[in-house]
């Protein structure tokens, strides 16, 4: 939602100021300049990135127009899930959670938390490391090292679309210049004709430069920054899970283990101690 609000502000500020300065909006309507700039930018984007990153970028773009799923309710459910899992481990031993992690879709414990169940990658992360705790006999140091390797790879993948778009933003002013130069070429072909025609061609060339800069710094670069922020939010989510699991491996009781995870969260999405306690008691 904030992306749409910001885009509207950019458009209103730029075009509103132009109109107030007695500019004619019709003069900015240069569809062929848009074809040159947009087409060249899109083609360069395709050339520069593997298909995996290209598809991932288009997959992540719609997420910018909805509220982030990493809110307080999301983390309440995540921490409550861990509390229940760790309670089973404390009461019945590690082997007791094997039936839950092998088939979480059929687990009466996991199915209490539908938000987490919808995130397939997070579900695999939780089950994989709990499974390693059951069968691996790994120290907390070994487990943490393995988690760091996986999370570094995941973070690199989630940041790739943002980096790809940022490079497009860097290139757009140059493509604006390309469109402007082509406009000047057309203008030179019109020399000797009516002055008003030459003026229209010069205006179209200048609009090409304007569009390249506006698209770069008003839209594409901010969108890439928003996607990067989303990737950082997701990384914080995995850091929270990692902290909870490691606290349990180090022998912390369930309530302390989830408290470790709670402390990793940003203040705007972090439930307070009593909110989490009430949520956990309500799910028991």
C-alpha cells in the first residue's frame, strides 16, 4: 500500500508542479519515447539476469502492494508453535517430536498454526532442524554453523531481485539519453521545415531524458529498496527461528527459548512478554 501512496505522491508532485508552472501535460505524452526507454531497460534486465532471478523479481513485485505478513500476529503464532514443540521435547523427549516433523500436515500440533503452515520454506526449515536434533546428535555450534550457511544462501537469493532492479534504475537515465539522442536525430531531419514541427521534436527529445530520470529515481530505485527491505524482514524471521532452536539445543526451558527469539524482533512487530504468555496459554 505504501508503494502506491508513494507513487501517487511522486506523480502529483512532478506533474502538479509542471502544470502550475503553466506547462502543457499533452507535451509530456510521448509514447514512442516510453517504448524506447522501457523496452531497452527491460531487454537489458533480461540480458543481465538468469531466468531464475527474472521470474523471482516478477513473483516478488505483487507483494509490495499488500501489507507485510511479518506482523505481530505472525510472530505470536511462530513463537507459540515453538513453545508447543519445545514443551513436547521437555515432557516426552526429542524422539516425541519425530512424528510431528515427519508429516507436519498431519500433525495435530502444527495444524493449530495455519499462518506458519502456509509458508512451505519456513515449515521445511523448522522440521529439518528439529529432525537433525533428533537424529544428528549435533552440538549447538555445529547446528548454528549449518543454519548460517543455509540462511546466507537464502538471503542472497531473496536479495537478488532487489539488486537486479537497482541496476535497472542505474541504467534508466542512460536509456533516457539514448531516447533524447534519437529525438535529436529526428529533429535534424526536420531542419528547414516549419519551426513548430522542429520545436515538437526537440520537446519530445527532452521528454526522453526527463522520463529516464523520473522512472529511475522516482519509481524503479524506490521499488528496489522496498524489495530489499522485504528481504531483510524475511531474514529477521529466519533469525528468530534460528535463535529459538539454538536456545533449546543449549538446554533452555521452552518459555526462555521463545523469549530469546522474541528479543531478536523489531519493536513494531515484537509482542510483549505478557501478550506471548496469554497467546501460549490460549493455545494449550
